[in-house]
C-alpha cells in the first residue's frame, strides 16, 4: 500500500477479528508501519480501529492473520511480554500511587536499580514539564497534566511501540490542541513509533506521518495527510476527511484521467478528475471541497460552471459559509474567507458557481 | 431575614407528611436501639435480676457492681467460649475473605461462563434458611469427620461468610476501571503482579468490609454451632443460648455488653479503614 523504504517494522497481514464467530469486526487489515513513524488509525466509532489497537496490545486475540513487530510474530506473546507502551483515553493512572511512583512502575517491574529509576523519573518529569509535581497524586492534577503523565509513563521504559487510544478524547478543545503539539514535540524529540487511534480528523491530519482511514473493518486508504485530503481514493474518504460537497450526475465522456459529468436534473456538463467511478453512462458523485468553489463573477476563468440558487449563509468567523441549492434540490456549500465585504444575496436568487477541473473528482455513486 | 423552613408552595399536607415521616423514622430507630441500650446498665446490676432495681433508678453506687463481668471472666465455660469464638471467627474470616475475593474477581470477568448461576449458588447460604443449611451440613460433614471439631465449624462459618465478601468486593469491582489493570500489563507487570499492585489496593475497602461482615456472621452464629459443635467448641452465642436455659443470671447481659462494645469498635475501625484507604486511593482531593 505504501512505497516508502523500510516500512516493515510493524506489519499486519490479513488480520481478521470476530467476537461471535459469525460477523467480522475487522475484515481484512493489512498495513506496514516504519520505525519512528506516527501512524493514525482514523475511522468513525464502531469501525474496528480500537479492536486493532487491542490486538496489537494483546488484550484481544487475533482471529486470523499475523502481526509482526521487528520481524517477530507477537500474536502468541503474552501482553506483558510485548514491551508495548499504551496511553488510554481515561489516562489509567494508578490513583493510589504518586506521579513519580506511576512513572517508576514500569521500571520497577523491569527490576532496574533504584538510582537509575530515580534519574529516569526525574528526566521524564522534566520532559513533560511537571518536575515539581512528582509527589502529587493523580487526583490532584488537571486533565492535561494527567495525560502528559500517562504519555511519559508509556514512553519511560523505551517500548518498541507506543499505542494511543483516543488519548485526547476527554479534553476540551483548547487543551486538545495544546496536547497535539506536545505529543508531536515528544515524537520529534524521542522518535518513538506510534499507532494512534482517533475519530477526530483534525487531530489525525495535524499529527500523523500517515493516516489509515478505517471503515467497515477495512482500510479504505492509507496515505500522508495532504495526499488523503487532496486525492481521496473513494467517496468514503472524500466525505470523511474534511468537509466536502457531492454533486450527483452521469458520466457522458472520458478523456484520460478526466471525465465529463452531466449534472442531475440540469443540462450543464462539468469536467472532473477520475476517481473510482464507472464507465460512460454510469451514475457518479462528484466531490468538490467548499473552499475550492467560487461564487460568480469573482472567478469567471474556471473550467466548470454550475447554476444554483441561493439558500442561506452562516457566519463562522474566519470564513463565511454559503448554502446553495443544486438543480436536484441537494445542498452545496461554499466557504469564502472573511477578508473583504462578503456578498449578500436574496433567497432563491440564481447564482453561478465555478471550479477548476483538477479540484473535482468523480466517484462511483453509492 | 428569617430562614424559611418550608418552600412557599408547601400545603398543610406536605407539612404533615414531612413531620409524619420524621417521627416514624425516629420511632423505628428507637425500637432498633433501645432494646440494645437497656442491656448495658442492667449488666452492672448487683442483684441477679433482669429488671431495674430501686437503687439503680436512684443512681445508688451500691446498686451497681462488676460481679457479672467477674463471673464471666472467672467461669471456665465462658473463657472457653470466648476463645472458641475468636479462633473460629478469625480462621473462618480468613478463608471466607480469600475465597470470596477470588470468586468476586472471577465473577466480574466478562469471560466467566454461567455467571448468574454460579453467583446464585455462592450467595445461597445467605438466602436458604440457616436451620436447613445447619442440618444439611451436620449430616454431610459427619461423613467426613468434620462434625464435633474446629475444622468443621471453621469451614461451615467460612461458607456463611463468603457471600458477604463476594457482595462487597463485587460492589467495589464495578467501580474499578479495568484499563488500570491493562495499563499494568502493558507496562510489563505479569497478571498476578498487576493484580496485587493495582487491583488489590483499589478493592481493599470492599475486602475489609467483607471480612468484617464475615467475622461478625461467625461471631453471632448459633444454629450451625448447635448442630456441628462438640462440647469442646462451644462459642459465645452457644454458651449464651444454654445459659438462658440452665442458669439464668445477668452474666449473659455482661457478655452481651462486651459483644456490643466489640461490634461498635468494629464499625468504627471499618469507617477509619475506609477513610484511610480512600485517601490512599487518591479519591480524596484534599489529601
């Protein structure tokens, strides 16, 4: 799936998981992860991404398939012998131990000499900037501090791999953004390999080297954030990553990497890139990002023109979101930066929208 | 401004209900506690009666004495009974606590098959009438040479105590976050080490209160003792029982007072342990 160099530090081959021997939660999961890579499993809840994480950690068994870590299969290794660090959504700090004792626990279990443990704990407390909090109990820390301790505790014993299960899910928005930076900083500094699970696409886009979009127990696409955003392979990924508009239509002509689509209930034809759509005559959905659409007459030099009627606008702050109706009655959204006098329209007023053909992609109708 | 006792919308019926509930609750408490409290002064009676004498009512020091306490301590029967109660109670509690905790941990695992059935079986000693259990045990234990000796009584009392331990430990386990245990495993601690380092400290209050209940159950128990104990295993309740029939005098009131004192001390210890362990578990934010 990827063409990078040594991407087989952690590899999954045809992993399947079933809880009841009837339905598969994970249908066919194959993926390679490079050493030091930050890989995110992104998917809606119930997509099976947490199950994959639990199988790596060893808390769930693998129904079939193999997981190789550094060339060695780990599926038959007990969880506590896998040397994999884990950060949980609810932090899972031991409430009866102080912060320093929490950090020391994995080292104590490994029978490290006491002075080495003390030095290591001090080093990691400084790393997460909580050097004066070592004596406190977890209950006395804020959510963000707790998650930093949980992170340090998962890293302190030099695990071969760090798993993070929606670690920022319980934090508010501001704190979440701070922690994203914090995790990225630690990752850059220490260079550990991470498998990160989240349903928050912003989190995935900002932190990851690569993102595996997961749905229905299958990896839909695994690629770098910018590739995923700009060249989604199917309409699930196009819809799930970022905001997107879908215009229904029929394919009427083909020209190499581009196709021509006749918009449903209208006479206009638009040129689009070829996604996973079918041959001439088949139904398709054309995706166009809201920020890649322009309201006439500002950008008249575009390839495509779509006639719509104005419905309403939302004032978001940094941008303004315009809602229009397509000829078949579906909504289409346009984002306009709030940097000049934003245009105003009357409800029902006919408007022309334009776009470049490389910003439109035709996918198979679902 | 005067603080209003009732919200403005309260009608006469609301107020009547309020006071009615208050008085009936007080009445229930009085009926529960007074029969116990009345025993305490009577145990200091100088006369061998179970009623208040004139001297006691007028607080004449000569009407009070410690003779029944002396009698209790000097009577070899009572001394044996106290010793037996402690031996049987301590060992039965130990067994019930260990087995009950293990059962509770197993029963709260999601992989446990026939969970409800096993739970019902283990809790049945609490529900089945004691006399039936005692009779059953008598015939069953006799076959294995467990009637008329300490081992039999300790096992029998452990069986009676296990349900209490299971209930209290299960209750603390429901609030236990299993990801803590998983976190222990992920850091390299074996399942057994994770259990002792992480699970046990968290469920300790449940284990302690379960153990207390188990001990009190054994300490109070008379029916099973009547069936299973030989003359050498008379416990305090058994001695009181025969005392009531044979030589009725306030010695049993003295014993009862001692038992009440022990029970109160137990409850206080329990509460102190609970507070301490809450503090250790980091639940008290002001620790």
